[in-house]
C-alpha cells in the first residue's frame, strides 16, 4: 500500500525524532555539571534547520513543536519560548526553501547563520520585554556561534551518513 | 512540479491556521510561565515526572558509558592523583587525631549539658537522574518526589556540603536548584568571625559571597555554613570555604563535589511552608499582623496590669514559633 516515497519520508521523520530525543537525553544526563566555560552547540536546532532546508517534509511542524516544547520543559528553560522561536524560524526557512535550494552551500550557510543569530536575538528581546532573567550575553553569543559552526558538520553527517539529499529542482520527485 | 506542490502545500489555509493556533498556544504558555510561575513550574514538574523516570532504561547505559569515559580520564592522571592523595592522607591523619580528641571532649560536654541532637534533621536519600541540560540553569533532578514525602524548599546535600534546595516537585521526581544557579540565594554565616552574608550563585562553580559587613575580618579558608536566617535552610549545614578571586571578591569553594553529584540527601525540614500561591513566600509563617494590635497596651491605661503584660508576652512567644 505504502509507496516508497511515503515510506522514506516516514523513515526520516522517525530518524529526526530519534536523533532529537537522543541529543536531549544526552544533554540532561548527570555526567557532571559543565561550568559553561566550553560552549556546547545547540545540535537539535542545527539539525532542524538542516533538514528543513533539505527535506521539509521530513520535519513536520508538529514534530518541531513537540521536540522543542519537551526540550523547554526538560532543560528548565522558559516554557514555550524555545518552541515558539523554532516554529517561527522553521516556518520562515520552509517558505524560503525553494529559493535556498538553488543556492550554493555557502548561500545556505549564510541564511542559516542569519536565522540562528535572529533566533538568539529574538529570545533575548522577548525575555527582555517580559523582564525575565537572562543569561550573560557573551555566553549566549558564544553558544550561537558554536551552533553556527557545527551546522556544516550536521549537514555532512545528514548527507553522507543518513543519505538525506537536497530537494533540488533537477529531479523534482526525488524526495 | 514539486516546487509548485510544495508552495501550494504551504499556502493551504488549514495549515496556516494551524501555524497561527500553535503560535498563539506557545505565546500563551510563555505568558503563563511569566505571570503564574508556580503553576507553570508545577506543569513542568508534572511533565518531567512523566518523561524522565520512563527514560531511565535508555539513560542507564549512556550514563554508564559517560561515567566510564570520566573514569578513564581520571585513570590517565593516576600518578598525579596518587601523589596528591598521599599528601592529603598525611594531613588527614593529623586531622583524625584532632577529631578523635574533639569527639571525646564533645561527648563529655554533651553529657554534662544533657543535650539531645536535633531530631528533626533526618533526611531522604535520592539518586540524581538528570541535570538541567542547559549551561545557563543549574539544577539536577532526583528520583524522589512527593510520593516519598519530599516537600518544596527542603535543602539538599551530598555527603559533605550543601548542594541546593528543592524547587519543583513531581510525584516521582524533584528538582534541586543548585546553589550555583543565578536564582539561588542562601543566607550563610562565615566562621570563625561569625558574620552573616549571602551566598549568591552566578553560574560559575564558585558562588559569590555578598553583603559582608567587615571584609577585613575574613580570610581565605574561613568556613561557610548556612545561618538558617531564612527559615528555609537548616542552620549549620556546611557550604564550603572562602576563596578570594583576582577581583578581590569573596567566593565560596563549595564543599559538595559538584563534578559528580550522584546521591543527594534531602534534609527534612518541617518548618518550611510549601509555596502554593503565586503571592506567598517560602519561609517561616509570618506573625499575624492583627494580633500585636489587639495585645498592644492601651494608651488610655496608664500602667498595664501584670496579667496583660504576661498575655502579650505569651502571644509574642507563640508568634515567633
């Protein structure tokens, strides 16, 4: 009944959920408290952007909302803030995806850099408007930079290890 | 073709509506978190309570692996550690002698005074299930919760020193806000000068010591213990030692081993009032504002009778408890 295309999409959806849950579990494991000196990349953010720009169908909106809401709950972050920002950002990238898929990787990387920077800024602005407590700017900025730096690595792993190719105009049905 | 389909799909009114609803829902959650924080934290505790204990099967092997990597790293520094341990052992021997003598002396003194140790300081032990997962928030999750009689606000220690307090309680899990978190403030006393100060976390491993009256009386190496002034932490729990950072600010080197928190003691404290409403404070019950007025000496009466003075004294006594 299921055609190979649908099966493939669902396979990648399950990959996405599994990978995100794995990263989240790894992060909350009690393996000693890092003192924030070494910035850790926000891997699920990079993964989500990479996949939205390659295969938008494999990263449905519901999955993004679910993953990032759970992440907010588990990491003691402001409830819903991370999810809101990621939903908005991924929707924006989803809309731009046809144009970006015609760009070179450098162009795509530039778009993602801008998006991550905007997300970081948006989070600070919203927290500032709500007069909530914020982490020091330098630390947050360092984390954003490290996330941006690990984006190409995430792309390479998705492409060569998982076989997630870009949706390109040349062969439209290769989803 | 695919792109047309793609765009068509995105512009679908149902999908657009769904996105807008989702955004409104998330905005609502953020506002709830900001406005009614205790309720949001209870929701968070409930969610964590559902998820984390169920993930234990998945977490156990990964935790084991991570600990092995940690252990291997310490294996590599074996020689260095061995030397250090030898030195420490030498010092400990001297301390042990002193401790034994002090213990004997203490026993004699206690016997003279007929003092009973405080029976309220019993504890519940819990295992650390997870940490906060974020470098900006310092908290760990324990596998004990309301089911085990843990209550919000109780202090948590490892074997040696103060670790934090319970902030967020689920049925099976409890979140411990560490003293290194930026939201943590602990009233402390610095020994031997006996000065009151505030231990305030700033996301570093060594929290700041603030509001010291006479900094001249304090030297590096002084002991820091909780003062119990807020009624939240029991008095006399060891926190750590004073260190002075390059900016001449006082910081605390914590006695608890924050690098490997695995078992924690949650100290039972019956005096803590649970935080149920957003407008109440954690702490000992405040004296009733009406009572002092009732018992205030009447200005028309020139000399209060001994009975009146006695009742007012009694009342202030009960208010204070």
